[in-house]
C-alpha cells in the first residue's frame, strides 16, 4: 500500500510539473494550490507523523516530518504570488532527497530538513521560458 501511495503522489507531482509551461494558469491557481499545501502540512503530514511516532516507525516519522516542513514552504511561496500574478524571482533551491525548497531570501547554509549543504541542492533559475535547471 505504501508503494502505491508513493506512486500516486509521484503522479500528482508529475502532473503539476507538466503545467509549468503554462504560468498564467498556474499563477491564477496559486491561491488554490496554497490552500492545498496548507491542508497537507497542517493535517495530513502532521497526523501521519504522529501515527508513526505512536507506532515507533522512526524512519517514517522523520520522513513525514521533513515532508511537512517542505509543504509549509510550498504554501508560503504560493501565498506570496496569491492575487498578484507574481512569480518568485531569482534562484530557487530544491533538495532532491527530502524535497525542501529555499529562495534567495530564505537560503541557509544547511537544509533544515535533512542537513545537506547548499551544494547538494538543485538550483532553478527564472529565464524567459520560465525555468531552467542549473
């Protein structure tokens, strides 16, 4: 069941990724996506982390805790563009292991999720056609 759930989440992410080439649609939907991310970190990940803790699934507990932190960052970033049709400028850093994201303004020396160094992040830069992996 866990593999099926993980696969389903992957497909959701892939579908969201596919709309990146359509920024006006995404920009108008920022408020909806922000609410979804908030629901996930306040309810889903928090509840699942607590369940794992109660059942002493420490590795899963840590994984959900890190994901919950990342979802909160997603919600904050989406909220910044709410109603303003605005996209975050500059570099966006994404940690491929834990999924944590940072912007130029929120950048730290180490990942708050897994402790990785900045050099371990994938960097995305705003370009004319919206995004480019560095």
